[in-house]
């Protein structure tokens, strides 16, 4: 079994996007790899952002579709609670690495959730305190690399 991977909101959103976008298939494949291996991790922030966007953003789901998708996420991915430790770590990384707060909170949840990487297209940059950012939509990315 490989290292756990924190999944950012944009990966879930692309999984529900228009298949012609070019990113839906890659997102679905990444999520499938993580689900089959039980290696995916999310936070309440990710689930909340997903719920907000699919009800009013570029991806449009009905309430029942959104609830079903969220139930699937919560039933398949480990959930890191957002508590004082996540907030404090986020504030520390804002101060020390210059991330905006919401990206820092994602990083903090990933780190405190024991993840070695964050699957996202939003942040590109260095490994921060042992947590690497991985863009699954870059050319040549192999979703099977999430297994090890």
C-alpha cells in the first residue's frame, strides 16, 4: 500500500465536469485509484467547497445529486476534522511560506492527516514540511503513481 494522498476540491469538481474538458477522465481515474487502495483523504473544507460549487458554479448538480456525491466522498475518503491544530498549522505556514490562508488550511489538514502529498492543480511549488504538491493534470502524470 502506498502513501495517503489528500485530494483538493478541484479534483472532485473535474470528476463531475463536462467530459470534453479533458480533465474529467484524469480526475476520475485518480479518484478510482485512491478509492480502490483506500488512500484518499479530504477535510471538511474540501467537502464544503465541493458542495458550494456544485450548487452554483460551473458544475451544476441537483441537491439530491450533490448529496449523493458528498455521501460517496465521505464514505470513501478519510476525513480530517478541522480543529484548532489545523488552524494553528495553517497560520504557521501562511507566515513561514506565504500561502494564502485557505490553501494553507488544505496543507495543514493534509499534513496533520498523515498525507505525503496533495493532489491539486491550485498550488505548484516546493514540498512543504514533507508534503508535496502534485498536479494530476500535467502531461505525463500517471495516476498509478499514487500507489507508491
